[in-house]
C-alpha cells in the first residue's frame, strides 16, 4: 500500500498540531530559545512537507512574521499564520494570481523560502516576487551535480544539464527522475537570475528525522530495534552522509537572518567520518537491541535484486559513478555556521516520531481502509526489505559456494 502524507493528514483531525509536526529541540544552536534581533516578514512557498514545518516553527519561535502560500493542505499545522491559497502550477486555478493580487496592493516581504522541485515554478515565482522581496532562499539538492564519482568535490563543481526541449515540457513534479539534478540546477539559475546577489542556495543531501514520510532513514532504527540477525549492505566502513532535517532548518534560519547570499552543500554529520557501520551500531546502542550484523557484498546483493538507497536505504556502494555521492565537502557550510546534532538524538527522535505520531495515524488509516489487522513493515512500497525477504537473503548469502560470511560484525 502506498500511503501518502496527505492521506495521513485526512485521518488526523483529532491529533494535536504538536504531534503532527514531530518537532524536536534544536538546543545546540547558538540562537536556540532566543528571539531574533529584528523581526522579518517571510513568505514560505509551500511549507507543509518534511522540511517546511520545522523551518516555520523556528521562524515563529524567533519572532518572525510568516506567510504561507500553498494549495491548502496545512490546516492541522499552523492555523494561526497568514495563509494565501494558490497553486505553483500556473495552469491550475487559481495559480499564482492570489499572490500577484497581494503584490498589486504593494505587499512586500523581507525574505522568501522556496522548496520547489520544478524549475518552472521557481522561474515563475521568482520573476513575480522580484522587487517585492529582499532575499530569496531556494532549497536545492546534492543531486544537482553532474559527477558523483569523485570524492570531496565542493560547490564549484559542475552541475547537471538537460536539453531545452525536455525542460520546457516539465511543469509538474511528475517527470523522469533522471532529470532531477538538472531540474534543481535550473531552479537555482532562476533564483539567481531574478535575485542577483540576494539568492541563498542550500544543497542538502539525504534529510532524515521526524516527519520523513518517505522512510529513507527510519528503516534502520526500526529494523535494528527488532533485534536478531540483520542483513547489512557492503562493508561497515563504507561512507554515508545525511542530515537531520532540523539542523538544515536551523541553518536556513541562520542564513536568512544574516542575509547570506551564496551556495552551500549541506550534509552531515559535521566533522565527517560517518559510515553505514557506525549508523547501525548507533541504532543498536540507542535501542538496546541484541542485533547482530551480517555484511553482504554489494555486487552480490545486486544479483539478488537488492539495490542500494532503496532496498538498502542510506547506503550506496562507494564505487564507480557514485563513489563520491556520500563524500561531498561541506566545509563552506560549516564555516557559515552549520552544526549537526548527535546521531543518537536523531535515531531516538525518529523512533519516537514513528511510535507516537506516525504509527497511530497509519493504524487509523488502515481502519478507514477496512484493513484494521494490517501489520506495518518495510519493503514493497517503502524503502528497505521485509523480514521474510531478509531471512531468504541471509540464508542464500551464508549458503553460497565458498562462503566466509562475516556474521556478527
């Protein structure tokens, strides 16, 4: 079953906003708990996904005046904030007209935040807002780069491109994901074009933590907590990078308040040294489980139809075209103030969000769908693999000819 965030929202009318948001503390940041020196008027284009609510909560706590522009899927979140209902797809009524109506009255904002995954959306919005907003923050992606094979590359590296005729046809998020990086690159270009010297571009990698309805990270804390023999990908020393979504949110607010206008790779943890082995061992430590890890060769996993990133979340084999995917330089962002919380905190908070917020909503959704006895599991339409598939693979791995499996590492 493919359950979307919107489906969950529809079943959550009796659930408090605080529970839905899954917002955790950000006390390790220097300005945590303090009001900003100057209150800013900030327009958020979107704001109802994984990242947006964390950013909005920090902005509100800091004393900023936030206006949300989206399709109207945020009723349970911030009912006290100003809301302008519209659509980034200009051909879908009312399109950007409600925003234009505000601008026509002389409305201005100090800053705008844009998380769009379609370049034409950024082009249309940035063009409309130019002259009416002082600062434009766009959330791009580390996928923007053309080459993921080299280790340690930074913000000056070449970005992906695509043919103009292909780009012209992309007006909604439903496009071939092979162009995702190029779409993000064109989105960055649009922001810089209409806000020269006033555009702040963040290029995050894998975002993890509370409100990750994609479960691209939560598979590992959830599975390791269950204990027993866990199938692990590749080798324990393979590098991985990811960032707690709340740390990106705080870094964004820091940049907006400081008027930064630059481009930053944003991934963690700060200081580097994260590996898939450390991630799994940290999951074991936090949960107190009896898990053991059997590390299966990446090439062998591929022969079994098990790929990195999807069936084995977070991890990608550090070879070939993805050798540098988990090894981008974030030195520039660190110098600008990026900090990341301890991994143990992210793991614990992710599990708490799953247990106390996501699972009750999921169970309610199953009741509404007439399947109250359904059991939650990973694999299928979610990242990871089912327990049954894992058991099959473990048996095959240990039974292969000449096996010297590294069980228990």
